[in-house]
């Protein structure tokens, strides 16, 4: 048997295995799940054609090479844990200004040899040093300087802020935390025992627990992407007095204040309606069959890589190492967690809560090609916030902070400068 014939046979075998896994999960999920299984089976068979020319081993080696191509997700800070109202441990890390950070390390604790970086990543790192110097100069010796708290999005983790963390590191105090059931945080206790579904309000209370533990005093700048932005809105909705007293700036990146049930995801009208109708039940049923589904996800890795890239980035020429990093973040989220969180978005509506931020400097930023939280949603948010600077990034998608890090960092540093100045002026006026 020739090498090409072996690759073809292996491709078909893998496609059949993937189709079977998804179809079995589909049968458990009922009629809608069977439809998903059939679609996945067809997609897996299509991917098999590519696998006839690119063997499984070669694709695996390419993924490993991309995983090692950059330092993404390796920045570490001083760890801590906040305890949510239901007992869930929420993991966070603090980067102190001017201090030596734990940095990056391998899982076995040894130092990591610096990898060869792409031209785009080197340019971003060079820009970081200039932004840090600028921010350090702007903040000077002002006491107290704000703490910048980052909240990540759905199916991501605190590591999705890699470039922003690197840009601010050493010049301002930052806190990065993992939402419940994401990253290094524990699975939500209320979800494990079935006593409480995930809601955006619950996430807002989780954020309050993190703030109480990690930032017990001093001014705060809140930064949220996607679900993290909704979390920031939920904090304001439930704790408006706290926000008025402590928050001096807010950045809402690639997020929405509501009406997510109307988002089309780049699908035709009928396809979009069918997705919104079927997805909650299908995901819930697939979550019950998580072991089968996870096998299907692994077997159809190429299919999911393509879907992730389409819905994460606005262009096809994104740095492959960055695209792979985004893929890894999303892959790390178990299907049952995906299912637990998904229904919360359909009922999310925090437009009225935005007024809590109308007196502080604000940044509203979105990618023009975002298919998940379209830029129009950011324009709606900016209309409610008179002090907001609206930035719509041409050609960028949902993970705009990874796709266009230099631009996002520039606007984020400008926001921290404005917030610091506003906090200082307010402090002077009160004195």
C-alpha cells in the first residue's frame, strides 16, 4: 500500500469514527441532535478529502509546532482565590507594578526556552515596551493608582488577555481572573448540583467576589471582553453604589448589552432562526453525553479549527500561531460547560445598567467583522455612554484583542491614562 493510499484510508477511517461519535450523541439528543449528528458526519467526510493529502501525523506536528511558536498564555502572576456565593473557588492572578513577576514556566516548573517569534509578535512586543514607559510616566507617583481588572469571554480564560497583560505589566497593577468553570477556576457548585443555572447576574456577583478579594481598596478600571463585558454590566446592575464609589474607568470590548437572540452569526435568515431555536436543547443534550462528544471534537479537530477561525478572526491571514492559540483556549472548554452557559445569553439585557458607567471614562471597541457580538451592538452601547470612545476596527473579528493587539493596547493605555487623571481630579475636588 502506497503512502498516499494509507493516508486516504486513515482519513476515511477517522471521518467514519467522527461521524459515528457525533451520530451516537445525536441519537441521545433526540431529533434536533440527530440533525447535528448528520451535519457533523457530512462535515467530517468533507475534511477527509483534505486528509488524503495531509497525513494525521503531519497535521499533529504542525499543531505542536504552532503551540511552541509563541509565549501565548505563559504569563503568570501572584495567584489567589475568591469564593463565590455558592462556594465556587474563582482563580485570579495579580501583576504588581514594578515588581518581578513569576513569568513563564513549563508545567514541570523548569524555565522555558524562548521560542523563535513571528514578525507580528516581535512588533507587538516592541510596542509593549513603549506603552509601558508611556503609562509609567503618566501615572507617575500618584497614589492610589488604579488597578485594572480583566474579565474574559465565553469559552476562553484569563490567558486570552496575553498581549494586554504584557503591555501593562510592571507599570500598573492588574488582576486577571477565570470565570467559573473556565480556566483554572473550579466548576460552578450550583451547576454541578443543579441548584442554580448560570446567569449573567451570577457572573456579576462572581466579579464582585473577585474584586472584594483582590482589590479591597483603591480605584478600579474594569475591562471586559464578550461575556466578560456582560459580567461588568451585571456588576453595575446589582452594585451601582459600589461602581459609583470605586470604578474610575471601563472598557467594553466585543460585547453586547442585549438582543443576542437576534444575532445572525453570518448565516442565512432561516439558518439563524433554526440555530437560535435548536441550539439550547441540542447543547444541553450533548452536554449529557460529554464523553462521546469530546471524542467527536478530538476526531474532527480540523473541522472545528476552521469554525473557530471563522468566528474568532475577521481575516484569513491572522498569524497561524495566534490562530492556534485561540483554538486551544476554546478547545479547553468542556462541552457541558458550553451547554451550561449558552442559555444565559438569550435573556441577557443590561442596557439600563450601563448608566452606572456614564460618569467615568469609557472605551467601547469592536471588530467590524465580529459575527458573534456584531459591531452594531457596540455602537448601541456607545450611544448610552456619553464619555465613551467608540472604536470599530476594520477587518477584525470577535477576538480583536488577539487579532489587533497593538491597536487594542494603544486604546487601553489611553483609557487608563484618562481614568487615572479623572480619579486624581475627583480626589482633589473631594479634598
